[in-house]
């Protein structure tokens, strides 16, 4: 490390003032760093063994290169990148930092220091035991992580986590290191709180964001957008009527949703899948025109008529007075049933009120809108055929 430091000094000042002299001057009047203090640093140089950091003072900080290497041994940061790090010590005129205490030679003294100062440690989930996991920390030290502190979501298989290497906080350090309890959930919660503060300054109602489905309930789905989790009500799951949220979403699915509300004070947020989709009503007047005939599906029967879906988000009403073919009926269910295919003609469109008045029609003149709606006509018939079948059944 000393050779790297000297090379860096020579590059910067041509062999003038030594680093030790500069460090001594820089420390005069500088804000004192406390062991375990977390600060945001800027990467100045990535060397062969050390990473040099701008730590907000005139003196540079150093970080072991192994902490920023990926599985292939390549650095995950470069000059100019921001990096959150914990201050370890300033002994010998050297500002030592860490992102977490890792494997290798990490001993009891370092683990105790990590516990006292809240510094994360790296550990491997060795096996599942009663109530949680056995975790192997640096230097071969064993620790215990309760199931509740791993951060698993409901429905996930706990056994699948064995073998993973994660970052933990030591929540208990007893018997000189022979009784250690750790928590990964604490790390996750801290990261989420930091991310939440970032989002608080950037998110706005109406924005389209990506999220992951974390849970499905009868009333909707919970969506995590990376820092906050909110509810997507079943009424916002699509332009058409959604009976079961599981018909349109699955746990783990990545979706684009629109932000409907942000209540930072009470930590409540809501999203809409429907608002992130194109509004099918925009086709009314272009694809769907007054006087034209289309295929549809009976969606709902009411005492005053039948609602027919031309496509998800585009429904029209056939009034009961138009359903009897000259004969009076008391309820549309006498001649129709939900889910039934039907040929209809658009009588009137009210754009501002988003209403379409429909009337029964023969399927001979029905327009092919298969690109927009279900046009399977094999099981369809005219209203006259349906009415006759209904009356015949009564006889």
C-alpha cells in the first residue's frame, strides 16, 4: 500500500511534500471521525491492493480492494463513484474504512468492534437449525440468525437461502464471541429507509414506475418499487372487470404501475396498473363507431338491461326494452346469460360521459375487430335465435 501511496503522491505533486506531511496538516481543524461512523465517500483511485477515498477532509481514506471486487475479481467501482463506507480507525496517520467486515482473517476483536460500532459483517448461511440459521462469519466464527431476521417474504422457501453470502448487523455479542446473534433484516430496513428518503424527493403522483409484485390478496396486490411498498387495489388491476387478482398478476412479476397516492407521513402508498396502460376508450369513435355492428360478450345483467363488453374497458348497454323482439320481458336473464356472445349495433356514443348505447343486431354486418376484441363468432347468434331458444325452453 505504501508503494501505491508514494506513486500517487509523485503523480500529483512531482515529489514535493510527503503524504505524511500533508495528512498532518489536513487533520488540523478537521471534523473528528468516530469509529463506526458511516459517511459517503468518493473514489479517487482504484489501486492493486487499496482503494483511495475522498472522505470530505484533506486527508484521504483507504479501503481494502477485496471489498469492491465482484465474483470475477473485477472492481465494481471506478474513479469518481460514490461509496458509503464506515470509519474504522485513524491510527498511524492512516484513515481506514470498510464497507463491511468480511471473511478471511476477521477475528473476535474485529467482530466485537463491529458490534460496538454498528459496522456490517459478511457471513455465509451454513445450514438451517431450530428457529433460524447457523451463519459463518470471518475467521470461522459461528453466529445465529433467527428466521425473522433474515428478511424472507412470506411464501419463500427458507431452505433455498442456505449457501448464500449476505451482510449482517451483529445484534448480540456475548461470551467473548461464543454467543453471537446477527440480523440481515436490519441491513435491508436501513437500506430501504435511505432509499425511501431518496424517493421522497423524486416521486410524484401520476408517475409511471417499475415494481415487483410481493403479495396477492383478495382486495388487490402489494407492489414494491424499491424503497417503498404499496397497494394496487383490484379495481385498478385493468380496464376490464377483474374478478381475481391472481388472474392478471403473479408474485415476483415485474410490472409498470402509475402512482395514485403518496402518504409519506403514514407510510401508505397506492398504485394503478390500469392507469399505466393505454385507455381503450380512445378507440371509441375511431374503431367503434355509431351505426356499426360488433361482436361482444354479455358482462352483467341488471333489471334495466344488459352490459356488453366490446373489449376490456369498452362496455355498452342494451336497454331491456330492446331485448324482447316485440315481446315484453321482466328481466334480461330471460333471454341472456353472463358470458354469452352477442352481436350488437352501436346506437349512440356519449364521449364525455363514456357511455355507449347498444341494440341487438344480426351478425351478418358485424365488423371484424379481432385486433381489439374477441371476435370468435362460432358460438354467437342473433338475439332472435337466443330469444327463440329461451322461449322454447320455457315451453
